[in-house]
């Protein structure tokens, strides 16, 4: 694992944002896998500024987001569809038909997950996948489990995930289910960039990097990926053996 430690989240945003801009410059029709949450915001800010400064164009880029809540209207203020448009897509020249989400309101979730997986395959797979990490070491919404998951599926969110995210919702309004890409699918990305900041993530990072590879620590599977880069601030890296 290529682990790089930065002073603060702004520096991570710069480094991760530059990596994505470089990937797009090198292959203007590349396929990006994207994450939501607080961690990638500085990265998305860097990318939108690079676009505004005329340094990079997303007009031929396609994106696939990792996950989406179930039973939340697509344009709800807390949907990941809304988050991504507000944080990134509305400020870029990316084409709406090239941005892809799981539909958390699909009646037949199995069919919806199969559709999404096929769409990723038809696009040629993901070139660069951005990941955050949960306090419980989830990636996407792959919670600690008995087995590593394969393709997209419907997941019941754990208490840890609900507690970490309910602050964004009105009292009691956070969905308890989501659709997410599976672990094997995430691992098929040609390159993976995981970013983590803050001491709340330190234990998950230690287990991911130094622990055994186990579905109880979903992110530990990344030890088996041949091109993964981890951007950490000092707090998230604080429990790693030096
Ligand atoms: C979001 C996602 C999650 C988050 C993780 C960290 O699309 O897939 O795995 O990356 O929950 O969230 P933050 O960045 O809010 O701490």
C-alpha cells in the first residue's frame, strides 16, 4: 500500500484532487468511481477550481457513485445524488447522462443492482475509484460482515454508520438501508485512492493497513489491490506503526 501522510485535509484535497485531474488529462474519457461524505469535499473543491481555471475538462468523463440511500427521494437534500451535484457535477462540464447512481427507490432492488453492475461493465470498468472509510472500516456501504461481497446489493446500515451520519438528517429521518457497490466490484477498479482524516478514523486505518484481511474489516481487502494509494492526515495515521 502506498501511504502518504499530509498535514491537514486541505493538503489531502490538493493531492487527491490533482491525482484525479491528472487521470482525466491523461485519459479524457476515463471512468471515475466517486464517494460522498465529508472527507472528499476538499478534493471536490480542488477539482471544481481546476475546472474553473480552465485546467481540465470533464466533458467526456463518466462517473459511478459508490452508494445511495434507499427510500429517499432522488432530489432530497440528503440524497447522494443531490450531494454530488452540489459538491461537484453542477460546477463541471460533465454531461448529466454520464453520471451514474444506484436508484435507492427502485422497486426491484436486485434488478437495479444488476443494471448498475452491467452499466459499469459496459463502460469498461472503473479507472480510478475514490473511497472514504467508515469508523468501522466500511468502504462504500460494505459493513463488517462474514463474507466479502461481490456486486451491488441492498445493505442494512449498522448502528456505527447510522450514528456517524444521522447528524445530517432531521431527527429519526436517516434511512437504515442503502444500495452499494460490492467489495469485489470496488477491487476491480484499476486504481484506488482512499482518503481519511481525523482521529475517529485512526483505528479503522490501523486495522485496514496492519490487521489481517477479513470481511469484519472490509477495507482490509485493499491490502490485496495492486494499485492503491492512501492519503491520510496525521490524526488518521496516528495509530500506525512508524
Ligand atoms: C460514501 C461512502 C462511505 C464514506 C464513509 C466516510 O459514499 O461510500 O464509505 O466514504 O462513510 O464518510 P465521511 O467521509 O463522511 O467520514
